[in-house]
């Protein structure tokens, strides 16, 4: 037994080393394990975790068709020119496809396929949004350990799961387009507050100046003084115009976070949220399992015939499950 366990551990360490050396095939294999919930993925992450924390995580979000992939492609070229290695996770919660099967992204970013300094991966949800956020976070860690200095996380839409995915990023850029009316939607959904940069893409189109004004106006309603003021940048994904400004805007935000001390605070908040989610999910699974037992059913019966109150039953079960009580007081 011990022999096999040690053999397994050696294998995991070797795998982690290959990843750290930038072996893209081993990176892809790791992400597949994490997506499918393969237990080797967890062991690998244990090995990789101390080797992470250096990458700059950039979230790029916005409605489908806003031009996120086109901009990412441009950004990759720009960053490669500056010597950075770039990882991209293109997340689409509405897509059942994973592992680079999203055709549009492949077409738009495919020219980097032969560049070993670039790693691009599409991630879909297969209907499990919580799992997608976790897999994306962990995939980003694999890329981080592999030494990609910049990791772009592209996410579709403005729903709850996207907000969760955006919480992975150090800096979030929100991509909007003229004439789409998404500025108002975004404002209503409260996404405005989470964006560190606004990108008005397709600035070649009519209505770009108007959109910039609308964003400025809405921003003046939500942003507090003394804080980071999100710049509003104009880009053209098609021509690459504005990409320099986009990168310098992203860097400025990173610098702001670091100089104000918010960089570490924010990362701590993200870790706290992650831990909370993991524990919450585990406890929920545990609880659901217990609720299927006959002991639980008997308690339900007792409640139904008014023999025991829900609070009392709950207290008993909480004691059994976590050793606490619903008031959280306890002595
Ligand atoms: N007119 C115009 N079209 C653009 C621009 N940037 C991207 N597009 C087009 O918008 C469409 C959607 O782009 P894509 O990058 O796939 O959007 P995503 O869904 O946000 O990733 C594509 O047909 C792009 O060629 C731009 O600056 N101007
Ligand atoms: Mg895309």
C-alpha cells in the first residue's frame, strides 16, 4: 500500500513540476481533471498551491458579442510583444462544451495556438454553475503555477454566476458596446460597482461618445470619492486600436491596488469567500445525506404530530452535525 501511495505522490510531484516548467499538455490534462472532479486534481492542487500567487488575474466580462474574445486576442499579441506569457480562460456558463471546443474562440484566438507562451482554454458549465466557478478558479491556479504572468478570464454575461467568477480577478474590465443598451442593464444589475475599468468596444460604431457619457453619468451616482475612479476606455477589437490604453489601464489599477494596500486585502477577501463556499457546499452535502436517514424521517414525524418543535429538532441535528446550535451562542 505504502509503496503505491508514495509512487502516486511522486507522480503528482512530477506532474506539478512539468506544469511549473510550462508543459502545456500537462496543464491541459490538469484542468480536465479539475473540471471532471477527478481526485488527482485535488492532490495536484495541493502540490501546486505554494507555487501560486504571482499572476495578475484580469477579468474581462460583458454581453455575448461585445468583443471580449477579439480584445483578448489583441491583448495576447500586445502582451507577447512585451515578453509576457499569457493564459486565457474563456468561460461560458451557457455552453456545455469544454476543453477548447468553443468554435468562435478558437477562430478568434487560434493564431496563438502554436505559441507555447500562450495557453487558451474554453470552459463550459455542463449545467453546474457552482462547479464552473470552482473549476475556473482552480484552472487559474494551474496557469499561475505554470508561470503565466497575466491570466485573462473571459466571462459571458452579467448574471450571478458571472459575478462569482469575476470575484477571482484582481482587476475586472467590463466590455460594453454602442447602441446595445447594456449600459442601463448593467447599472440595474449592480454590475457597475464591480467594474474597475469600462471598455467601450466597437468604438468605430455610432453612439460610442454617447455611451461614454452615459457611463460617466451612472458612475457619478455609484462611486465614492477618494476611491479608484474607473477609467472609460475606447477600443476597436477589429483593428486593435486602444489596446495599449487597455493594458496600461489594467496595469494602473494593479498599481493602485498595490500602493493603497488593497491588493492583499482583496486577495484575502477572495480567499475567505472561497473557503466559505467550500465549507458551505460540504456542509450542505453532508446535511442532505443525513436528511435521507430514517432517524431524520422519525424526527419529521415527531414534528408533524407536534411532539417536538422544529427548533428543538434542529438543535439536536446541529449538535450532531457540527456541534453548534441555531442561535450560534452556546456555551
Ligand atoms: N465593428 C466592430 N466589430 C467588432 C469589434 N470588435 C469585435 N467585433 C466583432 O464582434 C463580433 C463578436 O466578437 P467576439 O470577440 O466573439 O465577442 P465576445 O462574445 O464578447 O467574445 C465579432 O464578429 C467581431 O469581429 C470592433 O471593434 N468593431
Ligand atoms: Mg467570446
